[in-house]
C-alpha cells in the first residue's frame, strides 16, 4: 500500500521549492484542544511563523527532536544531516565538548523548516552561536526552571528581578515562555567570548539573583538542595546544551509553543494560550516581540567582574552535566548527601583507592 503524500510548494530566496510531505494526516498531537493536530497542520504552522522563527533559530547549528509516531511515541535527536538531505538544508562543522567534530544541521529558509517537519521534527533546539562562528555565542541564555511545588507564578517575579540584575550589568533582556512551566531570558551579546566564559557570566547573574531572592531562587545543581524554588539552570549556557527555540512547538499534549512576549505581558501570561493553532494569529495581531533583539548586542564584562569577585570570595566553579569531561576547578560530581569528604582532594578529584 502506497504511503499517502502531498506535495507542497514553498517560496524561498532562490525561487519556489517543492517538499513532499508523507503521512500528512498523521496525528502529531492527538489530544490537542479543538481536535488532533496533524503533520500537515504543523508544516503549515512552520510556514506561517517562518520570519520570526528563522530570525531566532536560523543560520545556526540546530538539533531536531523527531517523533516518528507523534508526541506519544519515542523520540530521538538529529544533529548530523541524514542521508538524502536536500541541498537547500545547510550544515556547519561543529566541535563538541568531547573534542569530536561533525557537521550539524543549519536552517536558512522556509523549505528547510518544512523539510524538518517532513522528517517528523516537533521541537527545534538551536545553539546560542551562529554558523559563521560556532564557538562564540551571540546570546546569553538563562533558563528559569520551576522545581516541584513551583510553577509559572513563581517564575514571573524571578524573571522581573533577573531583568533588573541584567540591566545593572549593562544588558537588555528579552523573555519567552518555555512552552511548559518555565521562562527563558535571553540577552543579545557581541560574540567575543566562548561558551565556558559566557557560562561564568550566567552563573554570576544567577548568584546575584539568588542573593536577592534567596527563598525563591536557587543555583543549586543538586536537586536535593533546591527545595521549592526556581532553579537558574546555568548549564544551559554550555556548548551543545540547548533549549526549545523561540516559536518552536513543544512535545506536550496541548501543542504549546515557546513564545516570545513583551515584559508588559509577563504578569498575566498563560503559557497554555500559546499553541501551534494560536501563535500565527498572535503574530499577525501584535508582531514579534523579539524582532529588535539583535539591534544592540551588549557585553558581559560586568558579569565577568562579578564572577571574579565571587571567586575571590570563595565561590568557585559549579558542577557540569554528567556527559562533560571533568572540568578544571569543578567540585566533586557526587550528591552532597552521599559525599564522603575523605574521598575527595582539594581539586575535586577522587582520592585514589577511595
């Protein structure tokens, strides 16, 4: 039995392109409000939001989170361009934390995003750096991650205070919903620092926010230490650590979208309102709050001064994710409740034989 297909004509910078969409009636979000959202409807969504989507996620390495059988099935990530990738889907060679190098997908036009939908992509995870210079981020990204017992209501005041912190450091912040319970705060920066340095700037901002809101915000890496507070996930600033991009759908039953908003909208924000079905009309009505983001990129010098100040006061490096190699100055990678002090030296290395 032949697979159902539909052929789409997609305008682009080099003229029209055709993209064959297989299984267009497959239900990607079977339980979406108003009825199932199909693969064809997702393709139409990516066309409708293409300008702000590519502004936020295009021309940079991107990982595609793919679901062969809709969001209820298994998922996997594509970084390398798969066999048969059309020539209008670009790629760039990237170096990873392990030292490995391989090409990663880069989206530069609408047809490429529709092709990604054809490949069953639901969530788009862009790097913070551009394809022209993959080593130096053009954005400082801070993920405000609600912990159990907290939610968007607790993330909102943390985001407002974080904006004030960043302004004191000379940076202008932009905010978006995560598409779930949290908030993402981005600052455009000039690409003069590599990922590890930008991570230190994020830690400095997070520590300052924590000092101002100690009962409501935490930078504690270990979950057992976070309590019912908003976690500032500083490790999202690492190379090859990504979050859902602006205007990317999420693999959640309501087909929510990670949506840029104005700061004036934040107090009354309901992330559930921003979906694959509602965001195109929102853009038509109010435009893209992030359209001006890259007009005046800032510098992280003040945040790096804060980092050095904190280091001088005894606050050093923070833990890295488990897939990273052991990093210089990193504390022991062991839960505090399970740490036996005699088993670790002053550099965070396990004592031989311990």
